[in-house]
């Protein structure tokens, strides 16, 4: 076990095709034009000393350590800011350079603490650089003016500043800082927040957050880019200060959102010291956000349940039992239920949080072991319309691009997504492109950060009323067809021409014009027309969308409308364009790929397809049911009706994340054996009879598939604290049910997936270990995967245009419920918050708040911070209000990260017509002043408290 | 920091609006505020940042870089005395000491009666007439004890 070390080339790679040859220290080097001399040297194995350069940021040339000499040129230019030129002869090491570097370093060291603990631990480059340039003594001594000592000549030192410990995850110690500006540049260039600056000038200059505020009160979003960039001990992770430097590391994949960032888990023994984003990670390219970088403390949180537990009734306290007892109990109960109530009375739910291999096993358990297709996944409640809509139009259920594609985009259209909060690392990559000049259209009821954030401003923000996406998208299509902006050549070559003509005739109907739909959307027609023109004519145009598109009664229709727009304008099949769903969870793409839906086997093959079933039947040795099984809402309905009795839920909190909480609770309460397999006693576990402790992503091997179809490796860095990784638990459960499973390692599960699934045919752990990651389809035709899909034609053959008629949702405002509620996510928290609530991320978001427009607040006598009751026809809850004009009058908004809020008590049972994806984004509500929690919240909390009692087993003698 | 008062914002908005559409508007806006107030109240930074779609840090970095963008109001007069090498070599130290005595302030301070603010400056480009100073924008050369007294009398009057 050793550290995974990355080479820092000092400046970013040049993208030029023209090559330049030069000589550095006698070595002939050929590099792309525009490469810095520093980088060219490093590629040739020559390390030029440096402090202020880093290959994540543009060259800056401030530290003056990296000077070089070029034959025939005057002076000693900085190698970071000097580009290579044909035929030049560079010397990186001469007596003159050595003497200049020692002089510079001597000055730095005279203002750097002699006892810098970071230097001692190897977390500060200063001592290393001093050694590298051969500095052995310092003529200036420690008694001159400096930033290091609190006292100077017996007085307080005016230059000295105390450490800033306000951020929960990192410390800023100005005494160690050399003001090289790397942190300032990382914050601007990489993260795009611009929270840091250099204050003052000369010897007075200092790094400051915002207006010399504590970091926590500044604009800082705690992404960690500055800490990663800092070459000194000035910015350090608090965990490193507490635990010491890591001893070994492994490359793995973050388990938060669908961006799927690659990290190095840096370890001491079995303890994580820090997570550092990995530059070779093709999704994140060395960047991170506050969740992946810092919020991993939940993995060892005291709330984690480590022993299996059972109870006969959900009103009983939990009894800790051995793993064998738990498996035997489950096997007995599930067999009993199936005997008593029929084969279809049990089912399973796979998790978008678990690995592909684990998900595959759960659906296999249901199909092979339970003998039915009652398997579903949490993607039901988020991106099932994406799967349906894109399959109908293009032929595959996934996004068309990789994230790198955004670097070639000229027009970004964001609809129903909030990348800077929900997919922050991709948000930063998008903002970088926008700062380079790409244009931006935002379609969202709320003024998300992207609409206007330092150095980025949307050209058009179309603040439509929640629930009118389809009307808006069809109006955009209307303009494109009416104004002759269709890419006819593309459509004729690549798409079904008849379907196009039918669609064009449909969208041209006057009722789809922006002028006509204005009455639904509330967006001025001229704005819609201008946005449509920009999208169709602005160059490479890419659409990025999220749950604001899918979680509607017309979610699938909206996805198809998006697909239509991209086809009509020829924005498919090359870098920089495409249709890009921003997936919510780390492995939601993978869980869908792995056959988690009741009607699909892995690789999106319908269960009714005899040939596909035959593959699995011969391998698994069972006859598979050719009828689709129950979806989650159907399972709950059936449970209430008394025909569905047993459920295995892996890593999902359906009680908190599924709509109409009361109905979910009633369904679960009606079952006789609910098995919850999770890290924590989540809300669903309040209704469970068996609790199986889960393992974290740090405790297992496997793969996650991110929003760009990228299959990334997850690597085990510690033994599961609960004894078994999740795949082992499912396997042992299967064995208890009498199945002959015998996987020794998750790689064997992936081999089975590859053997049976054409789109995964080329995937193996060996391949992933060699190349890092691949994007499916990965098979004979594309041995290293497929970054951009539909390059030479659509997967389904000809792209298919589909009519997208706008049907207003049945959820309408009226006198009793005059406001529309829509929901979203915030940067520091993640979904139901089971993980982030158990970390210091709580510092930023202690509670969910209801955003309400000042006019609506005033009408109701609500002041900022007041408790308000939020009521819909489904139920009511209470939370505190935040008054803001980010939402339009008539619209209110909240996040759903805290179980106390129970926003889904309010949401209704309406769902997408095609996929049952719940309509979370539109609920008619009323808001009124309130004194505190509602009766439901109080009852629920009492029940939860009772339900979480545990009787600990006596330790064995 | 206190948020800027409505009055303050009302008075800087015309300055921001005057320059907002120009290329590189930040320095002209800060100069405009300096002309209007004689200093740059730090509370206005968020307003400027918002108007120009910059971060607060962006604006603060620029404001704190230039000594002229003072955080506090000055006295009625501003005296800048050159403390750079040429003036020092021509007796600038003695003049500096004398002026501080006469005015009753140290460098960077404003006298209690509000008559004058004394600031160091590093080269006025007037080395040929060293030691030199600048009083309310007017340069004065060949400073000596007599001229120092004259200046003190003038700012006090």
C-alpha cells in the first residue's frame, strides 16, 4: 500500500495540434505549441523549482523560483509564463539561476515560521523548495519585520494575524502564507466563486476571504480547491492537522451526486485522513465540492448501526441478533409470505446509492429467488422519464455526452436543474465555459444562482410557472420551425422525415406559439422567441436538465420535447451539443442500467423479450416471469389492499423520498416483513421488521455509473464496520433462501453483467484498473467506451420526433391552495440528508426553509424567519419562512433535506403518465403563520422515537 | 460590518449607473465615490459588486490595493509627505518629524480638530525638488522647517 502520487506539470496542457521541438538541459523535447517551458521540462522529467504554479491553473509568474535561461535571450524569464518556441535551447540549472533562486527563497524563508508544523510533516513545500534550491542558512534572521511572530520587539506585531478556524473543515493560518495567489486563482478559475482576494499591497498584502471576513461568513462554498492548491501550510484540512499526514491512498469514486467525482482516499491505517480530488478523474478533472471533499464523516458516525436487528412488530423495540439469525429469519418469513399470499406478495427495491454489482444482485435475487419481477428503484422518483423519453426518441436511456463536452459548447440551455447546488463540480466546469464566452439560457421558476453569479450572467432567464415545461418547450420548437431555423440537412439524413413533418405541423399550430402559451407559462413571448433563436443559431448548443423536468405529470413528455429540440437543430452526435440529464445520485444511471425496473432486464431489455430472458434463464437455471412486476407505488397500493406483504429495501429511504408520506407509511405498516438494509435507522426503518446494517462506499469494491454513463471504480479502503459489504449481505440472504450464489469478489459479478449485457460486454475490473473509467456502450465496437453517443446515427436507427401536447397538471391552484410549491436541493446537503446531516455540513444548512416572495408574505403577515404552516390537500407540515424575490409571486420553494420538515407529507400522488415518476415539482399549497410543528410532525416524531429503541444483545461469554 | 444605509446607497447609485456600461467600470466608480465622499465607505462594496456582477472579494481586493481609497473620512486638508529614498536623503526625515509635531498627528492619522490628515507617499516624481509634499493636490518642493511651519499654519487657518 502506497500513496498514489500525481505529477504536477505546473501549467495546464496545451490543446494545440502543432508541435514544437526545443532543447531543455540538452534533452530534445517535442510538445504542443503553447505549452509552457515549465511543463515541457516536467514532461521530459526535469523539475523546475516552483511555488506559485499548478497545472490546474493558468500560469501567473509571481514566485520567481522557476526562472530559466534561454540561449540568445536576455534575462531569466519565468518558465511557467514563457511558452516554448521552435529550436530554443533552455537551461534550467546554472550558477546564475541557482544564486537568484537562493536569494528569492531566502527572503521567503525569512518570513516563514522556522517551526512550521506543516513543513515538518511534508504538507508544506517551503522547506522542500529551500532544500531544492540549496538554501542552507538565512542572512536575514527572524527579528526583522515579519508575519510570523505574534510579538515583535516586545510589542504586538502589526503584521501578525490569528488563524481563521471558522470553516469546519479547514484552517487558514496567515503566518504560513506567502501570498502566491494560488488559492485566489483556484477559487476563481477552477471553482468559479471568486471568494478570495489579495488584500492590500506589498509587504502588507494578505489573502482575504470576501471583505476580510472569516471564511465561513464569506462567499466561500468550501469546495476545498484552495486547500488543495496551497503550496504552504497556510490552508490545511483540519483532519490532517488532527490526525497527521496520510500514509497510503487509493483511487475511488465519490458516493454523493451523479457527477461521480474521482477522489484519492488518503488513509492512515483504516482511517480516512482526507479525500483529495484526482486529476485523472475524467468527470471532475481534479475538482471537488464540499460534500465529496469533506462530508465523509458519516462513515464513522456513532449513529451507524453495526449489528443486524429484528422485531416481530414495528411497535416493539429492536433486538440485536447475529447475522445468521437475521438471514434465517428473513428466509423463513419470505418463504412463509410467498406460501401464504402467493409468489407475487414480496419484492425488492434497489438503491442508486449502492454499486452496480450490488444493484444487479438485488434484482437477481428478486427475479431468480423470489420468482417475480417486483423490483424497482429510487430512480422511479427521479429520472425514470429520462429513460423512457430518450429511449422513445433516440433509442437509449441515457445522456448523450461526456462532461468534457461542455468545453466545446457555445450555448448552454439549463432547464429544471440547478447545477451549482446539486451538481457543483459540473456546475463549476459549466461556469468556466460560460466565462469563456458561451451564452446561457435558464428555464426555471426560481432565479437559481446561474442566472446571475459573479462573472456569469444568463442571456435569458425564462421564469415559467411550475408545471408548464411542455408548453414552454413546444413554444421554443414553434419558433424554431416557424422562423425556418431547423437544420433540415441533419433531420433528413438522421431522423425519420415523416415523423418530423408530423411534428413540425403539430408545433406550428397557433396554440403552441409563445404568444399563445404565455397565459400558462407567464413568460413574455418575446423572451421565448429570442431564447429559441439563440439556441438554434448560436453554434454548438447543449441542453442540461434535471428533476425540474422529470418530476412532473408530463415528465416523459418534457424529455421528449427536449430531445425533439436537439434533433430539429442538429445538436446531437458531436462534442459540445446533446441532451444531458444531470442525474441526482451517484449510481442512479447504474441502477437503471442494471435492470432495476420491473419491466426491464439489465441493459434496458424488456422482460417480455424471449431471447433476453433465455440468456438469464439458462445462466440462473430458473424460468423467468415474462410479465412486468410491480412499481414502488403499485407495491404500496397492493400492500394497503393486503396482497403485498414483504419488501427488501436496500439503501433507500422511501418513506422520506417518495411522495405522499402518509400513503407510504400506511403501505409499509400493512406489510408483514419489511427488511431495511441501510447505514442508519432511516425513516423507512421505523416500519421495518428486520434491519440489516449497510456498508459505506469506503468499505467495498465495485463500480458506480455517473450521469455521463461513465463506469468508475469504487475501491475498498477499510473493512466494513458492519462486517459485510452490501453485496455480501444480499448474497448471504440469497444463500439462506437456497440459491446457489458464490461470488468471491464484485469483479465476478461485473463479469456476469458483461457476459449477459451487450452494452457492458467489454467492461471488466481489469479494464477499469487499466484505463481508469469507460462510458458504456463498451463492447467490441467500442472497446474503450463511448464518450459521445449517436455520432454516426441514432441508436434506434432514425431519430424519432414525437408530438408533445401540453396537458396541464390536475394539480391546480384554487382559493384554498393558491400557491405553487416546488422543491430543490442545496449545495451543502444531499437528498434526504442521511449522510450530510451527520457531518459538519450542518453548519451551512441547519433546517429547510420555505422561500416565499415578499408580496405573498406580506399578504399573509409573514416575516422572515417566522414559522409557517404549509398545507396541501394531502397534508400539512411546518417550517420557517425565508422571504426572497428569487421565487416569483405565487410560487414557493423548499428543500427536503431534513426529516423534521417532511415536505413529502405535502406532495401529492400525481405522477408522470408514462413512468409514475411523482410530480414533486408542483403542489398547490397554502401558507399561513404558525406557532410550530404540526400535529402530524409531533405524532411522527413520537412514533420515530419509539420505533428506534434498541435492546442490545448481551455480549457472548 | 453594518449593511450600507439606504441613504448611502441612494447617493452612490448615480455614480454606479454613470459608469456601469463603460469598459472597466470599477476604478471610475471608486474614483467617483472618492470625489463625492472623500473616502470609500467599505459598506458600499457589496452594492458595487452586485451592480457589476463581481464578487465582494473582487471589489475588496481592488479597494484595499489603492491607499487613496481610504476607509475613513479625511480631515479638511490632506497632506502627503514623500518618504521615498531621494527625499529621505535630502532631509526628509527631519521634515517628517517636524510636521508630525506641528500638526499633532502621526502618519496615517487625522488631527483631532479634523483640520488635516497626514499620509506618507512613496515618490511624487519631484525628486529634483526634494524633500517634497502634496497638499490637497498641489505639490510643494524643497521643504524645510520654515515651509513646514507655513503648511501647518495654512491647514490650521
